[in-house]
């Protein structure tokens, strides 16, 4: 075993932290049931960290919904490979991944449910989101 390099394979599906070191974490989100449009019913925000996304494969649409007490106006961002997308602390967001989609995530190592609330989208927002995706 080499003590200089740690190598970790990407997961086939779902979210998986790959490296935690001191104050930061590198994780991967790969396409899974919860990242498909029919399953996108909530938004999350991080109260203590920005969160960085880098598309490595497939397609990913990042959804943002403002930075209020609850999710607001929806905006879609189609991620492009080799670009870094930094969702600022306190902004509601979620992702839609196609079956090949994989994104690398960089965030604070202590990011967890306690400092990252999740709230449901209301019925109007769900209809709006479906229409926005269909129009793309």
C-alpha cells in the first residue's frame, strides 16, 4: 500500500463521500432514483458552507430556488463539463441527473442534516419545475 496516494473509485449510484480531510470533503453524486424528475420534490440549503459541483459524466441540471426561509423562484442551470459551479451558502438547490450523470461535490466536511435543512416544493413549484424541464 502506498502511503502517499489514496485512490477511491466513484460509486455506481447515489451520494458517497470519498475524502474528508480537516475542514473539507470531496464526494460524488451519481445518478439514482432520487435524482430523477418524478422524485425531485424537495430543496436543500446549507447554512454553513458553499457547495461546489463539477460535472464529470452525463448530464446534470442544477435547480436553485433563492435564499429565503423556504424555496422561492426556480432557476435551472444545465451543468457543462470542466466548469465549476459554486452554490453559495444559504441558497436552496437540488439536482436532476440523467442515467449517466455524475458530479463531484466539494463542501465542508461537517455538512450534515443538522446544518442543511430540506423543505418540500409546493404543488405550484412542482408543476412549474416539470414544465421548465419539459421546455428544455
